[in-house]
C-alpha cells in the first residue's frame, strides 16, 4: 500500500471506547434467585490499549466484586509492552493465583503474525514467533497441466506454473502474508492448460511451527511481576506475593531451526530451553520447551506427516503424554488411534461423505477400558440428526426444517430430543418442540430472534420447556430459558442472561457485545457526509451518507463487505488490527451530483479504539459547451482547462470533432478558463451552492498576437492587387 503523500488520519490519544455489563439471573422452584455480573471497559492510551474487567459474583453486593484483569498493551512491529495482568512468556507451572507485572519484547529482522493476538486474548508467547516463514507447496499431476496457487479465502493468484514432463509442480518460499500461522491456499489444476476447462481444486495448507522465526532473526523478552491471590471475599484487588520473572533470547539458527535459552524464577530458579525445528525435506515439525530445576518439566508438540493420508502427533505436558495417529484409507474414510498416559489406549473409525442434498459425519471410538464414544451428524434435505455419546450419557437431536427457502439453520423447525444419563440411575428425558430462528443475525453472529417451545417427558417427570433469545434492541442481547423438568431433576428452573454494551466514541451508541476485542484490535469509525458548504467540516444539518458505503469505501484494496463492517445509520464501524491502512473512495459509490473532496487517505489504527474518519463529499459540477473560432466553426482537439484562482487544482477536457468539451468533477469556487493555454477574454467561472449541477457554456477561441500581426501584413500586401482586379 502506497501511503506517502496522502492526508494522514490518526487515532485519538486517551479514550474510553466501550463498556459492557453482563448479568445472569438463575433460580428454581425451591431455590432463591442468584445474580452474577461481569463488567468490562476498554479504551486507548499512549499508542496502545487499556482494559479493565471486574467480576461480580454477587451483583447486588458490591463488596464481593473483584478486579479480575487490568492491562495496558502496546504493540509495534519491533517492540511490545505488556503491563498489568497477562500470561507469562514461559509456560507457567504455578497453579496458585495469576500473574501481574511487566513484559517487554524486542524483535530483530522479523515481524509477528498480523493476527498473532486473537481478538480478546493477549499472550506474549504469540508475539515471539514469525508470520513470514516460507514453505514449499508441491504435488503431482499430469504433464501440461496449468497449476495456480490461489488464496483459500479469496481469488487472488499467488503463483502459476505449467507442469513439465516430470509431472511435479512446486511453489517455493510461499509466505503466509495474511499473518495467520495456519495459512491455507487452494491449488487450481487446469487440464492441458485450458483456463476455460473446469479445474480440479485441491487444498494446499502448511503450518509454521509455533515459535519458529526466520534464519538470522532474533527475539529478546524480559518480564517481572508477582502472583496474585484472593484470600478474602471483601478485597477488590487481591493480595500480591511470590515474585516471578525471567529473561530469554531466541535465535533463528537456520530456516529450519530456532533455539531459545533463558532463565526464570517461578517458585524457584529454573533454566529455560526451547527448540523449534522443521526441516525442509522431512515432513516433521518439533516444538519443545523445558524448565530445568529440581525437576525437569517439558512441554512437547511433535508432528510427523509422511503423506497426505497418514500423520502422527505427540503432545506432552505436566498432565499427560498423548500420541495420536490418523490414516485415510479411502476418500472420506479414516482410521485413528490414540494413547494417553492417564486414560489408556483407544482407536476407531471416522468418515464424512457429502452429496448434493446430504452430508454425513461420524466418529466412533473404543478404548481399552471398553468405553465407547461417538459423534454423529447426518443431514438429508430438511432433516438433521445429531448424536453425541460416551460412558456418561447420550444426547440425540432430531430437526426437521419447515421453511423450504430459509437459510441454513434459520426458519421454523420441529425438534425431537432425547437425553440419557447413566450416572443418575439411567435417567432420561424426551422432548418434543418447535423452534424459530430469524434469517437476520447481529454483528456478533447471534440470531436477531431465536425461540423454542416444547414439552418434556422423562424419568424425573414432565413439564414445559421454553426459551427466547433476541438481539433486536441495539447493543443488547437478552436470553431467557425456562425448564419445567430436566434429565436429572423434577425441579423447575430458569435462567436469564442480559448483555448490554455501549460504544463511547463519536457520541454514545449501541455496542456490538464484543468489547474485549478492543484489547488487541482497533478500527475505523467512518462517516461520509454531504459537505454542502464545502468547508471540510460537518456542520449542523449536513447528512451522513451510509446508504452505499459498501461501494464507496475501499480499505487496502478490499471492499467493506469483505471486512464485515458494521453498517449503522450514522456511521460505519470496521474492526482492524493495529497498523497503517490506505482508504480509497470509489466514484461508483458517490451519490448523484456529489464527489469526494479527497480521493484517498492514510489511516493509522491503534488497539483500544476506532480512528475517526470523516469523509466530506462535495457537490460535483460539470460544464459543457462548444469551442468555435472567430468564424463560428467548431475546433477539434482544443484543450479546455478550468484552473482555480490559486492554481492548485486544474481540470481539462479535449474537444471532439464537433468542438464539444466536457469538464466534470468541479467543486465550488472561482475558475479561470483556458483554451490551449490561453485565457478566454472576459470569461471566468463562478460556482456556488446555488449553481446548477450542469452548466452549458459555449466559448470562442481568441486569436493570439502573432496570428493577428501575420493576418494584418498579409492583408496589406494582397489588398492593392485585389483593387487592380476590381
């Protein structure tokens, strides 16, 4: 993205971006009502984000409230700063309390993945790995096939090769430029190189070993802080004790190998060693981290994929060691086996088959303790059957869709559910009901309306079951459920969830119930408006134009629709990761007779808040007419220019064979008119709010001085001869 020379818009310094309050009320036939809450607030400060979360175990008793998280986070391409509550950069083996302190990360010659910090989650370890490790994607097909490497979630071609007689295609040093550690691509194979043919499409995925960085790169991390515990219920902040801290360095030894060493103090002094290995020619990836002290505590993640049909994985931590194997014996059919140091050994069968109007997925497993577990999903037209089962109980859900034209999961449906619990004297419950889900969803993915009504009969008795969820009210989610009987009890119970969120930027507005996302994300608050007086500011009465914002605004060459923007009546909210972005305005989205005062901007995004982006749209004027000479004949190819009085803006048009010119995208103001670089005598153009959108103005080209002198001399020499002839 080229940002040089563009007007730059920056985020606000210190702000409160959003607040969110969650409430939960539960009760029953013989139980009193309990209320719990959770409060969150987030904003920006000093180029980063701040976040506060308070748990309210007894909402009506403020003395029971506790600050669970308070953090400042600043992310830059080379450094990161974590202050307050956050995970340790080493794998914390302590089980008591959480960690509050300071962590500093310095990177050299690499940048972390763009999405290394998941929305709402902050972990320093995710910022110590690279998102730019190249891999080789290869395969085999018929010679002469044209192979294209295409992004999995887009249509952009990342590479192209025509397969030679070896039948092998290869794309070297493929970068996961979108920032995801699990970057995925698709392979399009066009037989005989014919782009008009139906291509064969294959998945081509690679995974960078977590923690790995490029050759020659390095990372340094230092941290210090304390553990925190709540020793009493009437303590808002808690008690801090037990110092913890450490330093570590990580090096990219080669493209295949990354090593790290360090030392930490966590209850005692321990050495830290790290190894991340992924050879170029062996389908193996190894990630091992060890704390060396009185005891050796190792976390290992080892994966071996000798073929597309067979893979092995081994994972070990202080809880257990697990070995898993998967073997695809047929298309859609695979065998799996696993062993666990705590739970024994097992294996089974998994298959998934899809057709035009059907889909089947099943996973069946049995272990050495004779524990049978299964997971089944069957779709056939409007019918859906889902089953889960293990040694504890089973759940079966049968759904029949009544709405033929509804989207997946929406509309009216009939429900038949059956539950069992073997630990409660073989309890069971059969429920028959009706469900409705609206086709529209809120920004956070919840249905605008979701309702269930039913009646249950089981070993514990019988009773009605009802639930309703709505997100119709802006910024509010309400979910209520009543159950007259359950699989394990004959007591009636109810549960009410209420989530209310407010956005506090650009005035008070409804939030999208994803307040915690601001911890690692920011975004743009876009407000295109009709700047009637052309002063570049939004004045009272000037309308905000969001009707066609999807066509109007482009961010880093991506339309708003692909960025899942939240379209509101007076603003457009786009969530983005910290960084600098280019915003372009597409004329296709301009309202009739309006245009952009500026076509492109550079916008800086910080986590914790939205960067306000005001986009003034000014009246668009056009002037058209005919250019003639002194004889009234139209002039072809004349250059007609309109130049502002200060000379900073210049628009031009070239006349056609009929002498017609057309000047468009003129703004309010005074213009000098030029024809072929010469001023039109006594002719200036004034445009104001009262001017018509299209003005007709015919012009005559003035004779220049040289032409006049030449004409006079020719006339004097020719005139006597003409008189003699007379």
